[in-house]
């Protein structure tokens, strides 16, 4: 029986989506998880949900301990992870509100630990594929359900992650495009690397918010607008995950 760990922002930790929900606080050697973990069931699958930013986005992104989140789910016995995140689209074809299933990552680090074991030099780019061993059945099932539900989604995408403020300059956005980036965020690539080292298959769902898009003559989207789009997409993503699990991922 698979046990699925779900990592997301505020809104995904709704106890009413689970059968017999219980709250767990787990201390790992990497520090506290970012919020209480909710355990329960969806259909035949055991579930553990942890919010990346704490409840209602109360924890700033730069204070998130990715290692603690991943290892907490591993210690709870999770065999697979589905991670969700709010991302800004850099490509014209990815519209605000679309879902993307990323399959590769470029991590641009600035004195940030992106591995459980290694520290990369300042400014070094770390390019990594989706975490291995990667359960393609997990990702394919999620994509299949999205197709059945008529959700606008993209099967592949390259994520660039950055350290520091979520809002980049137009010059930086141009640089990310040159690297082949489709979307940009802060959390997914470090989690991918850590999940790889912890040997937990990992699938990612990106919910496009357009906050780093900055096409010509377009103003950046505010953090409040990012949260609004994310919250509007939460129910869609919960339904997608719940249906996929009900069909026996």
C-alpha cells in the first residue's frame, strides 16, 4: 500500500478532504517541519499533508526548511510525494491559472543549501532532472485525471528557482528564459534534490500565477494576487489529487 506525502502552500492542508484526519508534529534532526502534519486517508491511500509555508502562509519562504519537510514525510513512512507550488510563468503558452507538471529544474543558488550533504558555491547553477527514482505512473495518473477533468495543463516544464525575493527584474526574467525556463519559483528544485537523496519518488504540480512573467509593458503581479490565484486553484488541485488517489495510484 502506498502512503502519499503531499506538500503544498496554505489551503491544501484542509482536514475535510481526508477520512479520519489526525494532526502530527514531528521533530527531525533538520529542525521542525514548517507546520503540523495532517494524516488520514483518501480512498485506499494513506495520506500525510504538510504545508510548505505553514497555515495561512504564516512562514516566510526564506525560513522554510525543505530538508525537514521531506525527512518528516519519510519518517512517517511516505512512499511517494506529490508537491504543489505557486509558480510564475515565463512562456506565453502558460497562462495564469494553468497547471504545469515540471520534469526538469535549474537551481540558481546564492549561498543556499540545496542538498542534505553539499553546499554549492555562491551563484552556481545546479541543473537536475526530476528526482530519481521517479514513479512515472504517479505523474501519468495525475496528468490523466487532469485531462479527464478538462483542466488546462502542460505535461512538461522547466523550473528555475531563485534565492531571495520572489519578484525578479525584467533583465533576470530574460536570463531565465535564455536558460530555457518555462516557470519560476523558490521551493521545488531544492525539494526535488532532497527527495532524490532520500530516495522518495516525487511528482510536482505547478500552479501558474504569472508573478514573474513581466512581458513587455506589463506590471509585476503583487504577492496578494499570487495568493489569490493560488487559493483559487487549491480546490482544483485537491480534486485532481483526490480523484487520482481514488483510482488507485
